[in-house]
């Protein structure tokens, strides 16, 4: 009689499913943000912050986690660290939504393809880590790729680099609070800090171009109201996956997001993909393959799961 799989394989299977769902949702975000037009990036991100805070408050009530949140808020170091994290994620959201609305989704995907390499660079310059030879090769290839893409774009690929560095720094800052802060509490505190900024953004938009919520169509209004759910759900799915999967697996699954973004930009939005630009992207993908191989070799040598890339 065949034995049923033990708890570890079942947990890993659930974790893989949660990770795939999280990264698929993040990958399809450009299509969601296009539903919000003609709202601009300032209005969309402001509603995203405020409705995320409302959704988090509901979840905290359902899970009875307000006491833990209060403990985190009383810890000044944690609260201020999450303030900095909130500012970085606000920058990331603004740039990403702007990229989507201006049909620069391909360049946005480049930012998330480049993010693992930026993470390595932050380890060198901020944490004083030493790079292995294959890591240097990966960084060198990616630098050539960014240069080629920049020349082909006819300008500095600021969207890609802003996304890569803002998210890389966000991850670095979040490491400072370690495992004390779960995904729900972290997002709640970050959006609490950002709420006054979001309100100021809405006031500015109302005095200039005018707010679009409730004035365009029921679909657009409902979509804006769902921005909090769309923000929080992938984060919670990812948190569940991270508890069940080796970081190596998560590091590989994360490439689903920029791959989907790239395909949406090229196939659905018909963004330009010249041969030279394609060469730049291929070089970025080669750099990621080299970095991934290096992480597996390092993990096998030390018999420790490597960090997510």
C-alpha cells in the first residue's frame, strides 16, 4: 500500500503553489493598473496606500493580531526602520505605476531582472561582503547589458534602475527587523506611516488634474477600491511560501514576475523591442543564470540554503 507523503513534502508543495500564485499576481499587476486609467500615478498610489491600510486593519481584526502590532509600534527601532522601508516602497510603487501608465513595462521588467544583481552590489558596498569570481562575472555582464540598453533607449534607463535599487534597498532595510515583523504587520505599519503622504497626494491631485475615483466608470472605481487587496494578497501568499520553501526555490520562482511583465509589454502593449535592446536583455538573463549557478554551487559547498536572488 503506497504511503502518503509526509508533512515536509506536503508543506513544500503548498509553499511552491503559494510562491507561484504570489509571483503570478505581481507579474500581472500592469494589466490591473491599466484598468485604473485615466487616474495618474499619484492618485493610484495614494489609494493603494490608504486601501491597503484599511484591508490590513480588517485582517488584523480577523486574526486578532492588534496586540502584536502594538508591541511592534512601541519598539522605536522597528517603527523607524519600517518608516524608511515605507518611503522606499512608496518610491517603488510610484515609479512602477508611472512606468505602466506610460507603456514602459518592458523597462520595468528590466528593473526586476536587475534586482538580484543590485542586491549583490548592496551586499558588497553596504554589508562589506566579498564577491566570488562568478559573482563578479555576473555583475560585469549586467553592467555591459545596462550600458547597451541605455544607449539603445537614447537615454538613461532610470525607471529600471530606480525600481531595482528602491526594491533592493527595501529588502536590505527589512532585514534589519528580521523575523520579528510578519508581512501583515510590516505592511500595516508602513502604510500607517505613508497615509499622511497619501492624503497630501490626493489633495494635490484634486487641486490640479482632479480626482478620477467615482467619476469615470463603476469598473474603474471598484478597481481603485481593490488596490489594497491587490497589494496585500501577494505579500501574504509570499510570506506563507517563505515559511515552507528553501530560499533557493523562492529565488528561482521570483523570475516569473519580470518574465510576465516583459511578455505583457512586448506582446500585449506592443512596446518596441529592437534587436540591440533584445541583446541587452539577453545579457541580463545570462548574468542571472551565472548568478544562479554561483548560488547553487555556494549552497552545496556550505550545505546551507543560499539567500533568495
